[in-house]
């Protein structure tokens, strides 16, 4: 079944476009191919893969991606300018996003134009794209600060002239989930015949929440980037959006999440932006348990303190020994090393573990633990 025709939620990952627009990030041609292959392998349905109007080098990069023959649809970003669309055609893609500023702030202070000019620009660019049989997403830049009635008018105009969907962009990341829901719901009800896409930024730390709110309000397409790369504070993170849809909303977008850590680390290396240990969903320590209460609970039944199985994203559970550890966690870690202390010695040794952790200001490694055992033995 074709997911584009089924009404399913579609992930449009823009790591190779908006992600690479992160200040200072540059992907090599080989890295772009590797990232695209893995995005395709995990089941991402659409990949926004570049900006061909940047020049021959970018066009060659996009064409190399086209030649991979991926299952994912490749889409490029373009200004609502005929020459930009020609560059995308030359790169071999069959789908384009044509972006135009839709807020009065941008129309007046960026373009020096008026709303009538925006309407005519949309007609011209969209008409050229459809004359060349392209799939078209009309991107509303700064839609979150635009007049909702004007947005609905542009959506209706786009739909009448053959657009396939409309991208609502919270370009500056200024919305909250409640307002996002209301804006998308208004557009969904105003122009029900045209699919909606939501594109969110993380300037206020709400990109994932806003993306999910947009889907709940009726958007069918959602833009993501691996690790939340993107302009300024970044975009909605692929791994966060997918897992939030699955576990908070009961919506399965059909992505193989078991390779998320592999994908995250690949993009982290290619972007020279290492993945923080505490990064939601894919950080190496998001399933690390130190507190005695939590470690005991998760050892008895993982669902006590884990919202989903770490293996679902390619991680492992870790029982950490530190200042807040308890006897059950200690017993578990020692058992993994093939060591069992007499029950009467566990508490005293636990106190040594806590004290050593405070001196080191970190958790104890296996080596630290073995050294402490030796010291305790000799001290006795």
C-alpha cells in the first residue's frame, strides 16, 4: 500500500536540507548518501534532500541521491521562483517544496512587497511546477505569524491550482502546542481538501510538542531532523516525534525505531555535533538508573520506570552505582561481575560506594568497583 495515498501520517525528514543549515554544519557527499540510505532503511517516507538553486555542486549532490533509487520520495526546497524549480528539475527530482513568505512582517520588511504580489508569485511558480508534472508542497514561511485568514486564502488558491499540500512553518519557533493546534485546526476546517504539513522550530523548546499538536489537529505530514538539527535552536527531532506519536498518541508512523541510535550517532558524527548522553530517546544514558528506589523498581519490572523498552530504539538498560544507589542496584552490578557479597556486608560496602562516587563526582565504573572491593578487603 502506498502510504501517500492511504491517509497515513508521513514523516518528511529534512536533515539533509534544514539540518545542514545548522550554523557550521556541512555534510560531505558520502555522508549525505549514508544518511539518506539509513533514513530510507528505517522507513522514512520522504526526504527533503537539498536546494538545487544553490548551484551545480548542490545539483550534483541531489542527483546522486536520486540515483540511489530509494523507496523514500525525494523532495527539494525552492523559493517560489521559476529558476529555482528549473534547477530542481535538472537535478532529477519529481517533488518540490516552493516556499514563499506569508506573514505581513516578511512581506513588507523582507520582500518590500504586498499580499497581491505573494498571490501572483504563488500562481506563477505553482503553475510552472505543475506544468512539469511535479508533486508540490507550497511552503508558507513564517506562517505562525501570518494572518490566518490570508493563509486560508493562499491554501485555497494553491489547492485550486493543483498543489498537493501546504506547509505551515513556525519559522521562528514562537508557538506553543495549544496555539499550534488551533492554527492547524482552523486551516484544516477552512480548506479540508488540501493536505497540511507542519514544520516546527525549537527556539522555545517546543518543536516536538508543536509537531505532535499539528498532527493531532489534522496535519498529515510532519517535518523532522535527526537529533533536532536545524537553524538556530533546531527543528523537531525525528526520534522524538516518532516515539511521541507512538507512545503518547497511539499513532504508528511505520518507522523502524530499532536503528534510531545508529542513525543518531551517524548524523552526530557527520555534523560534528556529538549526541548528548541525556538526549531524549537516543542519549546513551536515558535508560540509566541510579536512584535506589528506581533501580529496585526497574529490576523488578522495567515498566515501573521505563515508558518503553530501550531496545525499541537501539539502547540498553544501565544500572548505575553512585551517590543515590541502593542495595538492589549494587547486588545487580556485582552479580554481573560474578561477585556476591554476604548479605551482612552489602550495606557497609554500599556506603563506601556512595562515598567514593562523591569524591569522584561521577558514577563508579566496573574498574572503580573492583578497586573498591580490593581496598575494602585489605582494610578489613
